[in-house]
C-alpha cells in the first residue's frame, strides 16, 4: 500500500473549497485563502482549469493529478473526477468533497509508487521524457525525479521506435456472392451467443440487411434498403451478421458509417464477435477510419518537441509524445488519448499537432513510413470492415485518393443524419478563414509565425527545379495567392481598410449583412442575409474577386498537369517515395482546384437570377461578442441530389438504418418522406423498406410529462424548475437547451445550490471540459446531472441509473435561418405544407432526445418538457403507448420523485386536442 504524498492539496467545487496541509488536517476555506495558498506554493489539485473556474482565478496553477496520470499511464482511460481517479488507481472513492484533498495525496502517492514499481508497464521512455519536462519546468518533474530510475541502456527516441507500415498489393475485386437467409440467421445466432434471447425483430432486420449485399443488376442501380429499428432490436449485430458473411465469402470490404464517435466505439466492441483482433498475418480485419484532422501528425509533433511550442504547450507536446509510444492507432479525437488532456492546456495545442490544414507532404515527410494516418488508410484498404463517419464516407466517395478502395457496400447507421452530413459535405463557403488557409497552403507561413507550415514552393522544390513549366506554375500560383486575405484581415475589415480583392469583397459582405440585419440580436450571435437585391458595390467586388480566384486556379491546373507529366515520364531520381509524394500533391491540388472553382461559381451568381437548386446567403459569424468570420455560403436545396450522384451511383449496396428513420404522425410511419430523404428518387430507384419496433415496455418504463406553468422567457422560473427536478430525481438528469445563453443562465443560478446538496452539475460551453469527457463524468456518477445543447440530444448513450430523467427547456423549434426558410418554402407545395415540414423536424428532435432515456430493458425514467403550449400533433414523436401527462411543475416533481411504474398507468392521459 503506497503512502500519501506529503504535499498540500486543494479541492474546489460549487459546494465550497477545502485545503489540506502536507501532513495535517483538511479544513474548509474561502476562495481568496485558496488562491493565496496556491500562489505561495504548488498545491496538489485535479483539473486545474476547472478548479480555476470554480475559484474565479484564471491564472491558477499547481501540481495537476491529471497531468501526472497522463505521464505515468499514457493511453489509459480515467474519468477526470476524484471518484474516477480513485477507481482508476484502485483507491477508495471519497464520500464527500471534504475527503477529496486526502484522496489527491493518496493518488499522488500511488502514481509515484508506480514509477518505482518493477511492474510499471509504461516505463520505457519515461526517464528521457522526464528530462525534457524538467527543462521545461514542468511542476511534477522535481517531484518525480527521485522515483524514475535512469535506464541502463539509452532509450530509443519515439520516432525511431514506432513501427513502420508495409506496402501491400491491391485487393482483388470482390467476388459476386449471394448469401441466403438461413445462412444469415445461423450466423446471427452464432454472433449473439449460445443461450442468448432470440429476438424476432433482430432476425427480420438481419434478413433484410442481407439483400444489400446481393450482386448489382445494372450500372448505377445499387440495392438500397431503408431499415427502421427501434432501440433494443440489436441492429448492430443485425447488419454485422450478413456483412461479415459477405466479406468472408467475397473478399470485399464493408463500410459502416456513423454520425457520432460514441457509436464508433460501440461498433468496435461489437465487431469483436464477428472478427478476431488480427488475422494470422497480423493485419487487422476491422479498422476505424477517420479524417486526417483526427490523427497525430508526427512531423508536427517533431516540430513541437524541437522548439515549435513554448511554455505550457511544449509540456503538452511531451505528454502527447509519451502517449504516441503507447497508442493503439494515433487517434487524438475520440481515440485512446484522454479527451481531457488538451483542455488542461487551454490553447488549441491538440489541434496544432494534427493535420488541420491538409498540408501533408506525404512521402516527403521523414516519418511517412510510420505515419498513423497512412497506416490507417492502408489497413482500411485491406480490411473486411471499415468503421467511419458520414462525412468521411462522402468525401472518400467524392475524391478518395484510390478509386479502387472507395466504398461500394455501405451501412449508414444513425441514418437520420445522412441528410445533414450531405448538406455539410456538398456545400460551399467562401469565408475569410477558408481563404486565408488556402493562402497559407500556397504561399507558406506568414512572417513571425510558429509551426511547420510550408508553401507549394517548399513542398515541390525538386519538381520545380526539374520541370521548368511546373516551377513557373508554382511561382504564378504564389503571386496570384497574394490576392487572398492575410493575417489581420478581420481588423482591417472592421476599420474599413481591406487589402486586396478578396478582403474588399468580404468588407462589402460584412457591410451589407449589418445594414440588412433586423434580428435585434446582441453581439455574440451570428447574423445573415439573403443574396437578393444586392448593392452594386458588392456585385462589382464579387466580379473582381472572381477574376482573382481564376488567376489562382489557372496555374494550379497547369501545375497538376505538369505533375501528371512528370509521373508519366519519370526522371531517374524519382523513386517510389517521390512518386507517392507527387501523387499526394496531385490529390491535394485537385481538392483546392475544386474548392476555388466552387467559389467562382458562387460569385458568378451574385447579382443575377437565383439558381433554384441552391440557397445562397451572406453571413457574419460571431461568438461571445467577437466576430470570427465573414463569408458567402451556398447549400443545395436538396443535398441528397449530389449524394445520389457521388455515393449511391457508384455503390452496389447501401443501407440506411436508425431508430428514427421515419417521421410518425397520426397516420403512422411516413415512409414516403424517408425515401425522399434517402436520395434514391434522384436515381429513379424504389428502395426496399423494413421496420422492427423496439421490444421495450415504454408504457410501463417511461412517462412524458409536459409542464404547463413555466412561462416562456422566464429565466428565474426555468432555473428553479431545473433545480427542483434535479433534486426530485436525486441527480441523473440530462438537461437539453435550444440556446447556449439560456443554458448558461440556468447553470449559473443553480450549480451552487445543487452542489451543497451533493448533486454535481456540469454543462457544455461552461465547464472547461470537452463534450465526450463530460458524458464520461455523467455516466460515472449516478448523482451528477449534465446540461447541454444539440450535441447531447442524440450523441449520448448512458444506460442504467446514471440517466433517469431528460428535461427539455421547450419545444425544439427549428431556427429560422435563410436555409431553413428556403427548404420550408419548397415544402409548402407538398402534402401537409410548410407546417408539416417544421413538425417533422421537431418530432425527429423529440424522438432523438427521448431515445436517450431508455437504452436497455431495465431502464426507466421521465421525459419532461417545460412548455406551456405543446401541440398535440407532436405527441406522435414518442413511442406508441408511452403515457403523456400535462400537469403543473409541483405535480411533475411528485411523479419524478416517486419514479416510474408505481400506480401511474391509470392516471396517465394523452391529450387529444390542444390549442396549436
């Protein structure tokens, strides 16, 4: 048993502040006393930014236990709370806040003792890393120095010990096989396990999914299946059963696409039933594939370790290097890097260590053969199952580097989000932030900037010196890119002094947007206006900007042609790595050429007649009283049209599945609308449909409570309702808001009150913790509650007692944006009109939010909507048979305190008429 580390410790929560002397007793203290103590000597604490926000002292620093944990146990999971830390280290969890300072000393002692243990699994590299951290004056370095022994042999540097990936031959074309239904059912039974409950809904679902993998009858005519599967059906294994059979028999790859990282992790776990961790040759049959911006860039890390980062970010880089030696796949966003690590360092250090700007030099990078991104791409090309997200699948289908590895058999889980993902993927945005990134990609770093940014000339120096025409094209592109915005562009716009044609355009966009603003919104909210009846100055500026963009695109096109020529008539010095680098450069060029062409198309329409297929608008984006972007936007009126052309046409089989795939009104499921939103009608396809209802007893395990006496806009009453509901439920509440401002106001009013009752409250956009970690904290503590916005409405999976009540502040009406208005107007000509269009959106949001409540057959709880006027036509969003009761807050509190399933059935009433 390790001894507590004899250092003073500090804990602060909404309930109060506690200090413990190095070898003494714990005492409560004021915030001022805690700040003074922290300034005098380094204190043990946990999650310094969170403690700092509790104390109202942003400059707080000390010996953060989370930083120590990340050093001692890189790539290991830990919920960043006192209880979570105790669980991770095998210590007794504190019974209350006053016990936390002692726990911090005990945890520090346990982590230090681990460093002395012969069984320390992550010892390799620790001593060398600690020497670097000592030079950076990491507070823990001097504490750890006596306990981390110097190894007898010099430790290898991270970049020399990472394994290299191997080139593999292209996979042959999949065999054309037909899997029959009895075979699917037998395999499903094998996957679910002997003695498992046989669910008829799951078997029906699996049989339907099998049809997606049948041979295609005609070109551009994929098999399309829309499968609605209620929560608890077991749809994951339902489609993995036929998918794994087809992959084994055909030698092909199935892509499963999700919208949330949580489902990706769940899929990774479930896939172990169908595939082993590795094949006999050591390759993985299942690969999680993400966008480049999710993975650690080794070149960026090397730059950071060698002086590219200074101060606290340099310490972060060292801790990330520790993690990089032990990570499974290099995934920094949702992988095995603790989500809380980056938030401890405040600045965007994690993002700076990834390839955010698409600047990869591919084979020109000294770490190319060890690159996590390249390893993932190669593993995916050989995998039986690739788990990805909707956006990546669409981007890969549109412009994947290797046509042979583009997805052709796809399961879109969380299929109700495919429309939104397509809307984002196939849109165009000419904004200051996007334009300055293009400038940096072409020209290189601005003066006095840190980091590894390289321009085209640096990335293609050898090609430019070999091929004169290519070199001329690079120089012409660099000269033309001077027309793009540069550092300080926002300030120049505000001062009315734009520099260059693109900044002049953005200045006109900004002026027009502000001139037409009628929202009355305070600074902090974005504003927008449509591109109609534009002033002549803006149209003229758009024409000049379009010419400047054409002058950029022309040399980029010429350069792409020269690179292709170099590959066809390769010089002697062009080896395999050089060829791979040029291929990568061609891919990046094609992406930028398409981007600039989309911008030109957007500008060409300004001042002319509107294109009925698109919706264009101008916007100024603001956040916390600060402008951060200005631009022009173009979205497809129906983004499923490009989705059909890019994704469906080249596919052989596509399945969209979700628990909320169809809207449901008084007449039942609306399959016609679901089919329209699948993209299939654009190919004149009639997809198959199937439905399996949830086996859960919603009538006996859930109640919908519509509270009728909270006035809209009454923040004190809203806050009081949330506090009382959380108290009645004894925590376990997920609070969903439609506006960040109201959420912050409610949180500020009730957090202290609840903490004093032992009910921790956390909130998105308030606590300095990422959303994934907030969900982990909420899941880990049955008395905790969590407030959030859209990201929590259907991205949270918290089965069990930790989530027993969902509270929505109001009916989730759609935001009246220009894009929404255009789509609503288009829907006005269809059955049900514009109101039905809005109702579908609201019912979908309600259904998704309700879906957070019951995640397993043993779950039970209340779904509360604080709305005095909840239209009855929206009640069909909830599962059939679920009791719906309109009542006062006091009556709702009694029911929440009593729980569900206790003499409630006879009292439940479903309202049949309500004033709209």
